[in-house]
């Protein structure tokens, strides 16, 4: 009975039905405890990804260019209040050298991620974006710098940035407030996401699975918010505790719950670009492979210079902190092939993108 009801809801979702929060909650609660249904769910999501994008997995070269942060998110290892962090900023030359390494490895998307670092004024960011845009006209530039005014986002876009990642973190205001200090609020976070979409960025939202206080109803609300926003990308990873943060001693999220959310996100947004995240690979040595098998289709190998990588420590136990970029490329490529996927080194734009 449960099986039939579960499968009929999933088939309806796949056919475009708009599920309500209660139904999503029931699906999440059912799949997280039933491994057969979970496997079936992941297979459905994987088959849908195959229909839209095939078996191709897109590569994004990640450059973590500053770990200074003005914010104090309770979960995050590089929060302002963590005095144990060894803070760094890459020079413009280091950023461009990281792009060069990535370009030689075949990557055609660079993701510039940092804490919310006031050192990088809009003018400074525009200098960096312009330099990358001029040197690599064939590459996509993705930014992940946090919350800004619409005018700043517009200037970044005009300078040549194409995409922006800003996870919404939690679409339920009370839960958002359990994860962030009072200065940060969900209304502004959502405002940023809608502004980014309006400007024309391929926009990424997303959330962690299993941070303190999260219920399956919150996760259902995340899916409903994603359906409203229609982002181009969705980042989903397990919460992982980080030392010297208020959540240092909390339990991590689980692989199973994360896979359920990846699969339900694929079924809700068939055309989304969904990474098999580093956090999932850090929780389980086959986590990224499992993510691909649950409907993900992007990987984000690290291009940050190895000397700085261990200091961009969002959570404890982050993988790939010692590997050279070329080793990351080979390792990820082997993992992708091992589960029957092909590597795709094109820019990997969203299915609806028209240049
Ligand atoms: N400052 C940027 C980048 C943040 S780091 C911004 O605000 O968007 C990128 C993502 O890492 C965050 O959005 C968060 O969802 C995730 N993250 C941070 N701390 C984490 C933790 N302890 N466990 C798992 N993921 C974490």
C-alpha cells in the first residue's frame, strides 16, 4: 500500500504535478527509512536526468579566493567569529593562474567563491571579472560571493559574469533564523535570488540536509520554494559540523537523506544542473558517485592553490584539500566513469540558455 502510494505520487511529480507540502513531507519521511523505495526513487530521478542531459557530467573549476567573512552563520567554519581560521586572500595573479590551470585541464567554467569579504569592493570584483572575461572569452564565469544589492549584481553581470550561486539555506523563516544571526534574514536572501534571475544570471539556490533543527516539513518547503524560484542550479549537501562554531558538536546529515533530496529536486526541476557536492563526497567516500546515481550531473573540482585549500574549511573532514588540481581532475574523472557516466568539458549551460 505504501509502495503503491509512494510510486504514484512520484510518477505524478514526474508528469508535472504540483505536490503540496504535506505530500512532499510524506515522501521524504517514507524514502528516508525505506532503502528499496529510496533506490527506486533515485533510479527514477537518474532516468529523468538522462532524458534531459544524457549521461554527461559537467565540470566546474572551483576557486576559493578568500576565506575572510563578515557574516557569522552558525554552521560555517569560516564565520567571522571563528578566530582559529588562518585567513587568506588570493592575489589577482593567483586567481588568474588558477584559471589558467583549470583551462589547461579542459574546464570551461570557473566558479569564484569566497566569504563575504568587504575587501572586494564592486570595483575590485569587476577588475577580476574583466580580466577573466578578456583572457577566457569562451568560458563561463560563476560567482558565489553572498548577498549584494541588485545594482552590484547588475554591474558584475555587465562585466561578463554569467552565473551566480547563492544557496537559500532554508525556505522556512523560523528554521533560517536557527541557522543565522538576526542580521541575516530569509527575505533578503530570496530578494537576492529573484534579482539575480531577473538580471539574467543562471542562478543557483540550494540548502544543506540535516543541519540542527531541520524537519522534513522544512525540506518540503525547500522543494516548494525551488519550484517557485525555478533556479538553473541547485546545490544540496549534507550539513557537516565545523570546529569552533556553535554547531561544532552537532550530528552531520546523512547520505540517505541527501540522496532523497537530490532525487526529489531532480524530479521537481527536470532541467536543473545539480552538483554531486564535495560535502557529500566528504561524508561518504562514494558520496559523489551516489549523488550522480540520484540525479546529479555536475562536479566541482577544486582549483584553489593547495597551500590555501585547507584554510577554506567550511566544515571538518573536507576532501581533496591536499591534491593538486590535476590529481582532482583524474580522481573525479575515474569516479564518474566508474558509475557509467561520461565527462563533458563544455561550458555546460542550463538547457534553456540561449547565448
Ligand atoms: N559566502 C558565500 C559562499 C558560502 S560557502 C555565500 O554566502 O553564498 C557555500 C555553501 O557551503 C553555503 O551556502 C553552505 O550551504 C555550505 N556550507 C557552509 N558550512 C557548511 C557546513 N558546515 N556543512 C555543510 N555545508 C556547509
